[in-house]
C-alpha cells in the first residue's frame, strides 16, 4: 500500500452541471428515486452506466461511498474522478481503490480520468492473498465480498485461501456453512 501524503489536497470547485458517468457495481438491478421524485436511476445489470450532473450526483453519495455505484469518468478535462470524490468527501474510499486495485499513489490517482468497472473482478482473481486480505480490511470490503461471491458462483474465484478469508468475514455461527449456502442458492437459480 502506498503512503498518503501528509498534505490534504484542496477541494476543487466543480460546476454543478458537470456531467459524471456512474456505473452499477452490484450484481443485480440498481434502482433509486429521489425523495422529491424528480430524479430516478435504473441500472439493470452490473456495469450499466448513467450520466448524471454533479448536482444530481451529490444525492447518490451513500451509494458512491459504499461503491454500489462507481464514478467511472468525468466529462470535463479539468476535473478528475478524485476531484469529484473529494468534493463529495468520499475521497478515502476512492484513494483506497486507486491504491489497492490500480496500484496508483495519491498523486497518480489525482490525475486519473477513468475507472474500468471490471478491474474489481480482475483484482479479486489476480491479486495475491496478502493484497486480497488488505482489500478486505479496507472501506471496499462489502464490494470485495460481493464481487468475490459472484466470481465464486461463476467458477472464477478458485483460490481456496481467498475463499477462506471471505468465510472468516462471516459471523462465527454461519462461517462453516457459508459457501455451501451460496452453492445451494446458486443451484436453485439454475
């Protein structure tokens, strides 16, 4: 893991009409409607994208901070993904993403203008056990667990040590049966 700089980067003023691309990082349908009913988002599958303004994006902060939705790009050459994350005060999770998944330090992360949603899956499959364990200790933990379960269902997560680490994240009384329960629900879906 790279070291964060001691100086906090200043938040950039972002025009409220700046167009941001977000993507569904769940393995199902993501549906959301604002309290006022003036905005709704329906993303049917993992990776589906939607364009929203920075003004609208602020309403989705909860889903961006837990990475059910991911900022994948910003349609403004002067604004980076980290500028947007910093503006929403969710930069810690995005810095962890860039550090662990993309292996970028903070300075490099500040220049990134795109996140490829499939990089989560690539990381889970290709990372070594220590990197994987570090990701499980990060703010991305729920995303790492959910993605790992989906990869297990499709036969792409075959590393026993990673599967054991996922199993350890479950409450003690359900750890033993965790993967067999996953297989049982998967068998019902076929």
